[in-house]
């Protein structure tokens, strides 16, 4: 499925594990930008918006590298964005059960492949910046996307690929531990 | 005759070698790592995981083509220097390496990642007290090896002071480290394992293990790698057969009452490169 911002109820049709592309505008935000937005208000129109956990390498007007950062760091700062109308969070590694509940009925978490910074940059055009005083990594960059390839990691119905995989890994780890304990020393 | 790295021509050569090694590491993934990713792609059965590995391989090719850093987290510079007997180990050696880091930051360019640990103020040039970490060893040639280390994988690395009787649980400790990390370190990962030494020594060994080529593993390393891959965490934690590309172990002697074990987790973007310093006449 090809998505375009501003996003609406079409995000409710997505299911964890689906491959999609996203076009239109995204806003980068990491730890410090989240803190400032919560304190001072969101500087862009959040309705139907997509927020990307990313601190890009920018040279002049060009984005050179823009892969995702670890989303879990933003777990505690995500509610106000979703309540303001943000429909997609993009990042890597997934988010907490609390965020999963906040996504219900309104938004999705889209995973972009960690480290694929040049691939991301090849689908991006820089269109503006907020909070430049936070520095290159922490500023909010407004970016025009052209078909960024993503996986639905958490959908709007409580399905969470990361949690499912994590649960299975935990079970397998327990199996491994039990089998090694039974082995003679 | 003993040469001083403070000599302007030699200083410039050291800075250039550091800069060039960083530029190479940030853009071109080592061949053994690319080969491991390709093999993983051909073996992978999970369709989401295959998609992720395809994107990784596409990104690797695109970075080389555009001469751009593979990942926006260009890491903190970790530098290993081998020093031949005719080069003096002076403070200027460290200053020259720092100069090379500053040049790479401007010219590659690299993201300025280095901050004060408490105020979080960015130094702007990827240097600061203790950064770059420069490890100097005696050697036959004057060589600079860089290992730019991203934070996602570094943050889930782990150190355990095991009991001397617990050597059999080391594979479990390593596997548990990967379990706790989940998708956060950008799997598929490479695991550098340091066994023995002291508290700090084990961690240093684990990082040095990441300098080893990953095109072969011994039986011990392979067994740990296989166990880790049964977890099914997969690329980016989205599930799949490929959680670790390789495990590399380095050992050192230790106290009879200790068993330090360190696991330094490395993301798939296992960047390392090396340059010989061209010593001017």
C-alpha cells in the first residue's frame, strides 16, 4: 500500500507485518525535540502528520543520511503527539505497551530499517527546519518523502510485531537454558 | 633516528591517515561483512526479514555509489594505533589523531555526536576529553585502525562478573544479552565477546574482538552464534532467522577468583578500516 500525508483513517486498515511506502511530509524528532514540543507546543500541524525518530546528517540544503534512531527512548513522550492527531510514528526497534495502547483506533508505528540512512536520504528532500538551536541531530527537520519503504511494526488494533517476536524469543531462551542445565558439566 | 609525531610533516601524515581511515569506514562496509549479509539473505526464510536484508544490501550499495556515510549515526571514533619502534609515543600522536577526527567530521561529513556526559553540550567536532579513544600498541608498521561505534548497539552491550565456576554459562550470558537487546541494536548484530582479564580489560577485549574478520568462526563462537539465532529476533527485531551474523571471542588470563565476561554488541553496519601512516622522509 502507498500512503501519503496527511494521513487519515486508511491507517486503520493496516496490519502488523504489512509492507507500505510513505510519501508526503514527515517531521524528524528525537529526545530533545519531544521535550521541547511538549513544553512549548508542536511547531507544525500535527493532524494526519507523520513523525520520524531520526537525527539526520544534513549538508546545506541536502540530506545525506537519515536512518531511524531507537524509538523506545521516546516511549514516555509520545502520548501528546498522538492526542494532537499524529497518525504515524516512524522509527526502529518498536515502542512500549503503553504506546501500543495509545495507537489503538488512531495511528500506526512504521519501522524503517535501522542503519539504512542513504536509502532513506535517496527518498527525501529537505523542506524546512524547526528548533535549529538544538543542533543537527536533535532539531526538527521537515522533509518531503517519496515512497519510503516501511513495515507496519505496530498497528491500530493492538498487534505488535516486536512484542510477538520478543515473547517467542523469551520462550526459546527459556528452552535453551533448561536444556543446558540438564547437560552434565 | 627517533621520530616525534609533533614534527609538522609527520603530524599531518597521522591526521591524514586517521581522516582517510574514517572516510573509508563510514562509507564502505568491509567485504567480509557484506559477504555475511549476502549469505544471511540467501538463507533467510522469513519474508519480512528478507525485505529488511534487501534494504540493508541496497543501502550498502547506495552508500558506496554516492560516497555517503552508510548510517546517520556515524558513531564515536575508537582508534587503534600500532607504533613501530622508531616513532615516539608523545602527546602529539594523540593530538594528530584528534585532528584527523576533526577533519573527517568536516569533510566526510560525520554527524557531531560527542557531548559532555552531564551537560550534554555538543563539542561540535567529535572530539572531547577521552574521545577519540586512542589505543596505542607496539608493532612493526605505523598503522591506524578506526572502529566508529554507533550508540544503538553500544547501549545494549553488557558486562558480567561471573563466578569462576560459571564458565559453562558464558554462552547463556551472551544469548541473554541479545534477548534483552531485542531490536534496539539494529540486528543482525555481530557480537564481540571478551572473556577474562579485569573488569575494564574484558570490555576492551570485547571491543577488540570486533576488529576481527567475521568470515570464519571457531567451534565455540559458532555454537554461541547458532544459539543466538534460534531466538528468532531477526533483522531489526521484526522476526527471522538472522539475528547474529557472527560471534568473535577474545580471551585473556584473569584472577583465580574472577571470570569477567563482556559482550560488545555491534550493529550490522560493522564499520572498520585501516590506513598505514606514510612517514615523511
